[in-house]
């Protein structure tokens, strides 16, 4: 969910491209003057618009369900860490972003647990493994949704490697050490561009969708 969303993103972009190809291809290939061709061309135009609307409508639904499912997984992992059912893996982190989470509460080693709403904060985590993004449920009074790049120490779930707990036992000196860690400058850190697989493949997915839409339009107008 946090570190590899290449295929859902490419599928979305390809869907937009497919709709765009139908919208362009219908009128472009159906201008022979024949009435049946014109009717089919307009039908392709409206099909393209319908596909575009379906893609636009489906994406928020899919994204919302994925976020709710992931938040539930982070909450379950937090409960296991809080209960001591698993041994956490300490790692250092840096805040990427945070958003309000209204369905789940939070837990910190010192402050204990708190009710919903919380914030689900996304961090870049550095440890023995390659850098990756993890999420933690944190108290809303920390104001993480208003800041970026805040250093942190995280207690990562040993099995659910994208779930963690914020360690509030750390001292300011330790946070200063986290901030000064040279790996923030030398490691290949996950970014929004990298988790979607890069912008060039997205452009390729868009062109593939457009080409497919144009091909479908041409075949329909030729064979209809």
C-alpha cells in the first residue's frame, strides 16, 4: 500500500487514456460523411465519455476502500505491539505526511492509548532493510498533519513491515541524532514518484491507453 502502487496507478492512467482515445478516435475516424459512420462516431464519443466518468468515479471508491483496509491493518498491528504479543524492531524515521483517521485510536509506549480520532502518519523508515515507508497511528495533538520531515524513532511490527508505533520515550538528543544521520543524504529514499514506479512508465501507460482507444475506434468504424 505504501511502497508499491505501480499497477493500480498505471491501470488508472491507462483507463483515462483509453477513454481519451475513444473520445478522439470516434470523431477523427468517422468524418467520411456517411450517416452510419457519423452515428457510430458519436456513439464512440459517448462511450469514451462514459468510460472517463467510470474511471473518475471508481478511483475514489477504490482508494477509500484501500485506505480503510490499510488503516485497519495498522490498528491491528498497533494492538499487537501494545499488548506485547510481538517484539518491535526499532528504526529511525522521518515524517512524510499525516491525515486524520476517524475510525481508530492510537497508542504510544509512555502516553498509552487514546480514542479515535487519531492521525495516521507516514514515515520513511531507516533500519537494516532498504529504506521504506511505514505508517503509525499517533495522537492528533502532535499536529503531524501540519508539518513535514519531523525526525522520529519507530517501533516497527516484525511481520507487518508497513506498520509501526511512534516511540515517545526518546530524548531530544536522540532525535537530533536521527536528524543528523548521514543515510538521509546517501540512501535512495522512497518518494511519491518512486512508489508509483516513476513518471515515465505512467506516460507509457497513458499512451498505451490512448493507442488502444484509437485502435478500438478504428476497428469499430471499419467493421461496423
